[in-house]
């Protein structure tokens, strides 16, 4: 029954409230950044809607990318270097209001799945808040929700047809500050880690978030200054559990594997060499165009 529903999604053009996650955790703008990071880490979220405490209307969203930005990746590092004079601990105890994204695109509960998917692909954003007519947060639709809806859409494509070829890579000794700068400037959520032409692992914005949220970031500190953390090599963040795929694997199979294993991307290996990377975003972009 579930598979049949998925196959009919595009034909029916169903509303987003039929696939949206409605059990959404939101936070007030006064919550500390470190507390928000802990909340995302605990629940495995890449984003947290920020709502007004009185009305529950959405006023912003804080994401794992915002945390990476704060950790030296982009303009949000100004909070550390400027207001908090380089003291990362002090900055992490500031409020999420300081780093949350305020220019939001939202959809009403009567929005259609294909329209949301189109915006996610065009804007390269991982999720979209769903609000009622008063702007009150009632749900969120993510790339993964879209992927679940379209995963069984008949297609004849393979991983090699839609993967990102020749992905940008970093070495295991690259410091965290350089990794976050690459992610923010090039809008990457993950980077393959390669050593001597051999795939060492993959580092994601969620790895950086977890480094903050689970308290590991504080183990690297001596003075409390951001430089203690920023110079740590990325090898310290890379997981040992590395799963890969090959160019010939079917799109449907890799999509189902992503959903089953709750993994957002797979490095693509051909003849023992990294040849590409395939992500949830790549799959959503491909499957929603069919």
C-alpha cells in the first residue's frame, strides 16, 4: 500500500501536509547556541525552527550550516571574533537569535509537494517550514520527506547519471577552520576526505554540529579561544563507518539504502578511486524531474 501511494504522489500532486513532519521541535530565539546544538545533536536534526514564545509564529531557523558558519566558515564567525573577542565558549552561550536565518521561505499547508520540491532544488535548501494562515509553525518538509514520497517513482537511471562528478576533496590534516570555510563559500554540506588518492572518509556539517553538541569541542580548548578548536585536523571528526556505492547502482536502490540507513550521501567509487558523490539533494532533483 505504501509503495503504491509513493508511485501516485506525482500524479495526484498531493499537499505537503500529507508528507510533512508535524511533530516539530521549535526553540525560542533566546535559547543559547550551544543548547540548540545539543538539541539538534540529540535528535539528529539538521535544522531547528525558531518561534515566538507567545504566538508560536516562526521567526527564523537555525541549521547545522549556521553552526559551521559560526565555527569560522563565514560571516557568522564575526560573533566570535567581534562581539566575544575570540572567545568561542562565550559565543556559544549567546542566543540563537544572533546566528539564525531570518529571511525564510515558508509554505502553507495547502502547498503542493512538487512546488516545495522545486523550491528546495532551486534554493538548494534542505527543508521548508510549513505554516498555517496566521504564520504559526505546523510542520516541516525536508529533502528526506520528498525523497520518501518519490523513491518508488519508476525510472531507469543509475548513480552515475545523477552524481556530482569529480567532487571537491580535502585531506585528513585540513584544519576545521579551512573545512568550514570551504563548506560555506561553496555551499557544500559534506566533503570527501582523501589521503594519497585513497578515500579516507567524509565529513559533514552534521559532524561539525555534533562536535559542538556532544561537547567534544570543549576537549580541544585550552584557553577558550576559537583558535584552540579551529586548528584541530578534520580527521578527528571523520566517522569510521564509511559506506560507498558504484556508478552502476540503480537510483531506486541507492535511494532506498539512504532512507533505510538514514545516510544523506554516498561517495561513489569506480576502480578503487573516488569518482563522485551522490546526495539526497541529487536524488530529489533527479526523481522530481521524471
